[in-house]
C-alpha cells in the first residue's frame, strides 16, 4: 500500500492517472500532455506500474496504458478508513475544533495619543 501512496505523491503521476481516467492512452499520447523528457515520463509510468495503479499492453511497437481503477479505489478507501473520513453516527469520532487564535495583546492604555 505504501507504494501506491508514494506513487500518488507526485503531481505528474496524479495527472497521468487523471488522463487515464478518461480512457486508455499510448505512452506517446500521455507524453504529449507533458513538457518533460521522455525518460522522466517513463520513470513516472514505471512507478505507477510498480504500484499497480496502471498496466500496459504492448500493441506493436507502442505500449497502451490503462488505469487499474479498482486498486486506486481500494487504496483511497483504505486511506479514508484510516482517518475515519465519511463516517457518521455514534461510532464516528468527535471532530476536534481548530485551536482558537490567541487573543490580541491587551492595550495598557486607552488613548492612542499616549503612544506618540
């Protein structure tokens, strides 16, 4: 599961996943959406493959990538469960309120002219 979260940590990889959410794409089609060197993009795709978030199928000389949506949904669900996000009812943890901001420093005088 850590590999999934590490893969999701980089904005380029999240953008690749968003593109693949629209449908399968070849490596060249994915590359057309980015202004990075092809080896850099290949590295991002490798990390996504190793995490199991995408898989590639060879079609002749190119590789067509697909989103492994069920693993992505499972990973995000586990993260939501970990932080108990979306739970309602008596078993839901009480939400803590944000810390209050400290009060402004009290003035020692009431007349601003005294500070001139």
